[in-house]
């Protein structure tokens, strides 16, 4: 398993350089979305005037599932992510709350509740002095039990449950394996 922490983020956390701001971001994806919904915890800079949009243009990592290596818009908003508990025999959950929900995120999440499929969440951290790519990435999260209002989106994000997945990930049926039907 690869270590998600880059040397740069380790150094930043260890030395806590006061001049470097860290941009905390979330990306939401559902099969019903046309484009991913991306937010950054920041006041942002003015991106467009009509409509008025504040945010940050940040570059995706080369291995990103969508827009790999491209500079994309993360809309400025405020959100919290509460650390998961550590109880035995309980899947860890991260409680996410997004205030001042950007219109596209609220609409997309509201629509996704009527469509089948999971809402994927990717958390990334960028340095203000190096927006060329994230320095920390946490993927493999799925948003559960989502509540969407005009001003807030909240929900529980869980890691995928590898114990519920089939191994080796193949479904054996008589169409693919005709000898099974004999």
C-alpha cells in the first residue's frame, strides 16, 4: 500500500510554516453528475462576475479519475469534516457538513438521491504556494445518509467496505463459462 503523505505535507505539518496556507478540498462524484462538484474551504478569489463565483483554480493530480492533470475550479465555501471514531466493530465514518452550499452542488446532490449509485468523495490538500497538484489525497470514501437543504449539505462518509466485495471480483455465469451449465 502506498503512503498518501508527500514529503512536502510532512514538512509543512512538522514545521507549520506560517506563510503557507493549506487549501482543503472535497470532490463529489455520482454517475448522474455531468461534472464533479468540487469545493475548497476558503474565501477564494473572484473567478467570474456573471454569475458571481469565488473559488480557486487548482491542478488535479495526474492519476485523478476525472480531469487528470487539468486545472479545475473548486468553488469557495465553508465545510467541516469531523474525524471518525475508533470504536471496535464499527466502520469509521467522517461527518461532513458544507455551509453556504454552491448551487450546483446542492442541485446535483439532491438529484443524486433519486438515482441509483453511490456518491464518491475525494479529499485533497493543496499548498497556496504550490497549486500545481495536491500534496495529500484521501480517496475511497462514499457519502451516506445525506441531508440537503438550501444552506447546508451534511452526511456521513465511509470508506469502501472491502469485506463486502466479491473475490476475485468475477461473477461466474453460464454465458461467460458455458461448462457451468452442463
